[in-house]
């Protein structure tokens, strides 16, 4: 049977689109590249959704109004964002949760140590895998057909009109289509082409690890760009986090992230600091550290803390290298001891400790050392000492397809009548650079729902709100 709407992708944005299109009365087929047990793409590794709210809500404390959310986003992107689309996402984040609950998603309060997010982020009970499973159950109950192990090799277009998708030689027609197949972060060749060779003769992307799915190869993104679809974003910009260098090449997820950066110092393999570890709250800065490490020799860094930091951050899956003295730690990490001790002694002497408060932008700072540490600066002087070797961990890339409030793919500034895009394939419209915790899921949820509604409308179906 030819479906009304064909959804290409199997994560949060794809599922939101499928559910909305089906609720509008459209017949829906969803194609997921992975096997059933690996379904969900990067969404399976997520934990929360950044939510605007004007008053306390079930799992959210205080308020997080639209303007604050917008200013947070504007700050982390340095203004590289489409304000109209960003505000669409922000406003949608205030109203989507009842719909999510109706489809089986459950929420819980922010975990202790989870990036100061009790006010801004609603956490999924059971994490992203539970969210994905809930959506698949709901989709199948509503009659959405799902095919696993069905990577789309190419799509067939008639000018700017979607006609069909090809899967392993099989042609699948549909009246409209939604692209929600992720970025190109798992395509090692494309990463190498985008990042190129640096002044040291290194190919930085060869040392990147991929935090999420191996299936995001960017096949359809590349094809659409070759067909003249309007692009947005820089291919070297991405949600890129400093993660444990021992993480696997793919699917390491959140547990490989190193969250103690703001509680200590970070040095490169030359044992020198290179950025302000206390610039701002960790949810607004954790996703710049992958890019910072990518710019260092060998694309490695080392997060250094002492005993005072233990218990103040979410522990990673791997234990850190432990030592009873700083010289011993330098030796165990393979760093030049003399340079390491000079760096740590200079930092320790520069600390001006006031009232330490890791939940606020406190007055503990450095003076007379570069780079400065703006907040949470305390001497690293209490044994035992710990070090974590870091590498860049790419979550998703920001090069994508330009769109508008209808989620339509655009060709020469003209909206396609029946091809729509959601999730990481269009996140660059909102995220020109930088990141703040949970906003990727906000984008995917908002535009997944819009794409589903518009794809159904392109088939003559209209979605109506069936209740909160």
C-alpha cells in the first residue's frame, strides 16, 4: 500500500512527525536504518528536554520564561540563529509535554548533579531509550507502519516535489515525505573533508569519537544539497563535547561525558591550560569543550581535579587516573612533569577564593594568570588527585537544510510542496554554533510535530488538537 506520508528516520523528530501525521488521519510508513534493538538514533542517548515555563510545573521548579530561554540560546550561539524559528521552538517547548505524556512519555525531576537543570529541563523517566520506546509503541498502536534495517539510499524528486525513496533497490512512493535522518557525524570521510588538515599537519577529525549512532551518514543530506536544496550551517560546527578518551567510537552516549571541568583545570598534552574552565554554568558551556579540545595538539586534553571536587559532579563510566601527588599524576598521565607543575602552581597561586558555590556564578576567581578562571576557582591542593584524558565527542553536526515555520525543504528560496525536514537535518537553522543542554530535543520535538502536520496537510489531511 502506498502511504500518504513517508518518514525517513527513526529518532525523536521522526517519531513526532509520524505520530502527528497519523493523528491527522494520514497513513504513515516510517523507515529506520537500524535494527530494532538499535532504533532511535541519537535520541536513545538523550535525557531531557529544555522547556519554557512561566510558573512551576510538575517536574520543573520556579520559572523559565521565553525571554530567558531566548537570551540563553542567543548567547551560546553568539547570535548565529534564526530568531523566528528559535522562538517557535521555545514556545513549542511550553506546550508539547501533555502531548508527549499522551503518547506514553513520563518525566521525572532533574537528577542531583545533572548540570543545574532543575529549572530549565524536564528529564525523561528511563532516559531517551524509554522515550523512543514509548513513541514506537504509540505509533504502532495507531497504525504507523515501521520498517527496520531500511536505510534510504536516495530519494526521487520531480523538481522540488518528493516522489519516492529507494531502499536496497526497492522504490517506495508516497504523497509526501519527511526527512529526519540526522546529520553526517558518523561519516568519517565527510568529517575529514570538512575539518581538513591543521597547521600541525594533523587531520583533527580522525581523532573524533561519535557519541551517538553509527547510522547518521548524511546520505540524504548530501543528495539534497547536490540537488540544489538550500543549505544552512557550517560543516565544522557541531554539538561536540569533551568525553573520556577511552569511549568507544560510536554510541558511548552521556555516560562518557566528563562533567568535572568547571571544578578544576584542563590542560593539553603540553601540560598547559588553554581556556576559562569557569566561564559560565556547565549546561551552557559543556558543549564548547569538544571543539576546544579538537583545536589542541593531538586533539586531546586532560581534566584535572582534586578530592574537593568528588561528589559534586555526575561521575563518568570510567574511573579517572588517581594519584597521591600532582607530580605523580603528571607522570601517570604521560605529561611533562616540570611544565605540569608550573601550570598548576601558577593557577593555584592565582586563585582568589571567596565563597565557593557551584550552583551560582560565585566570586572564586583567578588573578594574574592566563587564561583566567572566572568562577569556582579553588587551588588544586587536596589529595588524592584525579585526571581524565579527553577527546572530542561529536553528537550531531549543524550543516543542514534551510527551512521555515512550515518545516518545508527549500529550493532556491521556494518551499517544497510536499517534502519536509525535522531534527538534526535542520537544527542549524537554530544552532549556528554552540549548544545548551536539552535544546536539541526541543528542536526535534517542535519541528518533528510541525513536519508531521504539514506532511499530512500536503496529502489533504488536517490535524486537530485531540486533547491535552
